[in-house]
C-alpha cells in the first residue's frame, strides 16, 4: 500500500500497488496481466453484483487520476476526468422485449433483484488501453514528465491460439499469443473485438492491457488544468451567472434594508427622543402607540428557554464559520487542491480544531452576560456537542462500511488519531478560549432590564407570526447560493473535481451578508410588534438556510440515480444532515450576531427615562 495521509483515509481512499508493468517511453500491446480461472458461483455473483451496482476502478499514475475514455451513444469520443471507469456493463439478454427491459432497468436500476439475473447479461472490462501523455522539459532532451493519464476499458473474450488452456499460474501463459489480439495493429480497438467477456459461472477471464505513450505540449505545471475544468465542460459563464445572481439578491436586500430601516428608524428615534420634552398627557398618548421603544426594559432579558444551549450554538457556529472561511481562502490561494490528495480534508480538520478557542470564547461571553453559573458545563457542551454528533455518526457509518467490506471504511488507527486530536487539542483549546471569555468584562447593555417581563401581544397578522418568519427567511439566502451549491454537491457526491474556490469565497460571503440583512429586517419587525424574545428568533431565522439546504438535498438525491441499498441512503442523508446542521449553526450565529449589534445600536440611540 502506498503512503497516504489522514485526509485520504477519512475520505475512504486507500491506494494499493498494481501488477501493471509500465516503462517510460515503451509502448506495449496486448500484454497479459493475469487470469481468473473458472469463476465459481460466488465469484460470478459477486462480480455481477458489483458491476450492476456501478462500482468503478480508480487508478493513479504519478499522482494523476485516470481519465476515462469511451464512446457516447452517437459514437463521439468522450473523456471523463474524474470518477475513474466502471468495472463493466450490462445488456439485455437476447430475445428480451425492449420496452419491458427498459422499464425493468429504470425500475430496478442499481439493484440486484431476481428478475435481473434472468433479464440481463453482465460483461466485465478485462482489457485496458493505458494512454500516457508525456512532456519533454526544455533543456532536458532525455527527461520525460507524465502530464496526462487516461484509460480506455474494453471487454474482450480472449482466447489463446491453438486452443491453449492456461491454469493462470504457469509462465507459459504469459508468452503464448492470444488469438483475439490481431497482429499488425498499434493497439486494441473496439473494431477488433469479436465477442465481449461475459461474467458467468465457469468462465475464465484473461486480463490484458496496452500502453500508449503520446508526446504532449502541456507543461508539467499545467497538467491538472484539464482535470479541474473537465476540459471546459462547464463554462466559466455559469459560475459568473451564480455570482451575478447572488449579488443581485444582496443588492435587492440592501435596498430594502436601507429604504425601510433607515427611514423608519430615523422617524422612530426622533419621535422617541422628542417625547422627553412632552407633557404627561402627551406622553400617555404617545405610549398608546406601538413601537420598539416600549420594550426597552425587556429587550435584553436573557432567553427564557435554554440559555446555555443558545450560547453553545452560537459559539459552535462561530467556530465552524471561521474554519470554513479559512479553508475556502487557503483553497482559493492554491494551498489546498486536488493535486495534494487529502489536503482539503486535512485543512478543514486542522482549521476546525484550531478554531476551538473562538467557540469557547464566544459561548462563555454570551453565557456570562446571561448571568449563568454553570460555566464548566457550558464549556463542555461547546467542546463536545457538534463535534460529538459528527464523531458518533462517523463511527456508526464506519462500522456499517466495515461490515459491508467497503474500502471507504477508515482504519482503526486513524480513528484513534482523530479522537486524540479532538480530546487533546480541540477540547483544551475550547477551555482556553472559555477561560479568556469568562475573565473578560460582562457585555453591557444600553438599557436596564426590568424585574417583571412585559406581556407579548398576539401578532396582528399571520405574516407577523414569528414561526412564519423563522422558517421562511432562509429561502432568500439559499436563493443567493443555490447555483454554486449545485456544483459543490456534484463534486461531493458525483466524484467531480471542484476547484473554483474563488467563486465559493464570494458566494459564501454573500450568503453571510444576505443572512445578516434578512435576519435584521425581520428582527426589527418583531421588535416593532413588541416581541422582545428575539434571541432564539434571530438564531433560527438565520439558521433556517440549513433547513432549505436539507430540503434541497432530498430533491437533488434523485439526480444521483442511487442504488436501493440501505447503506447508500444512510450515508447520503446522514452526512447531508451534518452539513445542513453546520450551515444552520453558521448562518444562525451570523444572523444572531448581526441582530445583537443592531439591537444594541438602536436602543443605545434613544433616551430612556
């Protein structure tokens, strides 16, 4: 097994050496690799099942993943630069009704039902045209550098000349020519295949390969460009459309915020401050009107429901947000990229652990201003709540994958390393930040909180109901980011390379800005409705973007054409729940902190008796 880092193991990548023999600059034709002699029933069913489920080969040469060469339905040559190439393919058995077979294939896609064995034949790719592009560096006539790697898989029912039967072990089989490999041709082609290799009990499968070297003008420094852009399969204009869409949403929100808030606030503040010089009769008439000044003695009252959990949520959101921002920035600068396998996962993990001090500091300062006394318990919850949820789900899925004999399962040693990083680095950093937070001065408020809470009047309209606002607000920030989200989801679940982190950075900033603006606007309306319970309201209003993300992932799941194995659904929805929860915490913390600043600002500008 080749050397790997923790990030590769966490993403389920285990690299193993292969028996292929490739010498730089030397082409090879129909070289025999090995033979699987006479498949038994279990071997045949296992290979058929893996091909039906869409398993792929993922090969690497000189740190370059294999592109897949093939033909489209129209006969046009296609190149796919990510995701490897499939183990084989299936075809309807001769004599099957085409319409019935099409219905069965759509209904039972990626499943192995009883009907499958009777209606479809399974073929394995057992010949590989390995195409290697190389570049000669200037000034080094005898130097070669691999700048491209592609594999064209084929299915060939190989037979030896003169009916020779090989046991798969003796050296004679490696030197005996194959009747199915024609002489006088540079390499194997689909035109020379007489019959594909079917997967059935009792069949022997001979694996062969060609090696083709092609000189390329692409320099070594630019060899990843085709992989990252998929040969410009997605035009850059699409990402610019995403940015334009996001900017328009933010500009629209900003115009609304300026036109409503500034005009209303200027009028309200002027009226409230003028009330200081009014007579008692005028003040009574003024107090009959509704307004946000009337709740000045209750607006900074600590949340009545779970103030400790509230502080933990905000602290966790700050930690995730800062680590996500750092990861995106370093990726945009090129420090974390696909050329360094596992670097992005390692970067996210390290940044998240190092940002534990921020979560401890924010949660402790909030909990202190709530006059909470169980600061040790608050700090422990901050250190273990979200990472504990992630770690438990990760362990559960890893055990499931282990029993399914999946290569995606992480070795036990790496799980111990991950647990040690959490226990001995992340948790102490959270306590360190909490120590500074509790030693800091208590956050001061511009108004004095009364002893008895003011009653909250019922909403005048159903649109003013806080529940409607909380769950409807996330639609606007989600609309600002959904186009780029599509490409991120495709990269995450469809094995595509994602590299436009500059666009991601802009969209992420726009997402946070739009969350802040929407939350501040809705919070202002709730304050005007004399609802002083704005703490949880602002958090859930901003965090509802995570709810829309999870709803979108349910809708997007059908595009994956997933198998009907229960583990597939568990992995997808389990990890998407964690991602949606992280977005909820990030956008919720952003919305709350914006409202916290806004509320202190407006109540600090009025004169209160």
